[in-house]
C-alpha cells in the first residue's frame, strides 16, 4: 500500500511515494485474512462454532452432547503455531462462563447477554446522547 503527500508532478521519477510495508496484509484487508484463518479452523479442526470479531475468536469446543473437544483445541494451537498466526495466549481461557467482545455467555445454562462493563458503557452513552438532545 502506498500514497504520496505531494501532488503528481510532470516528472514521475521525482515523485516521493510513501510505502507502508508493515501490518498491511498485502493488498487485502486484515478482516479478509482473519476470515481465511477462521475458515481453516472450521474445516481442518472440525469445530462446529467459531465466532470471530476482528482478530478475536470465540471457539466453542464442546458438542451438543457435552463431549469435550480437547483434541480439536490442540489441533488449533498447532495450526496457529505452524502458520505463525499472531496469538496472545494470555487471552486464551476455557470454561463454561466466557466473556467475548463485551458479551457474557454461560454455556452450561445456555444464557447470554451483555457484560456489566458493556452495559454500563451503553447506559452512559445513551444518557449522554439524551442529554445532548441529538441522535
């Protein structure tokens, strides 16, 4: 990806072009590339539910019958390692209660909704908009 802050001159050889070579994922968007990674996870690791928000994933690794899919999780970790997918392992966690991009899921009771933090932010935003008198 490249751009220039200068208008195009008559002599193109003297035109300063700024080229971004970091974090551009080539010419496609980052979202497209993360979708490719998600589809690889879906097909290679045989997981039924993979939710993606930007580069964050929520992977449900249990079947409807309650059978755990730890082998598939190990397969995902190996695949991420082989493909050098940047991962923040501190964000990786398991359990029946999960927070994901502002939502709370309680899988053993099949409940879901906003986290307290997201609900507080939403209420404060709505109050701020109402006080301003505009939408």
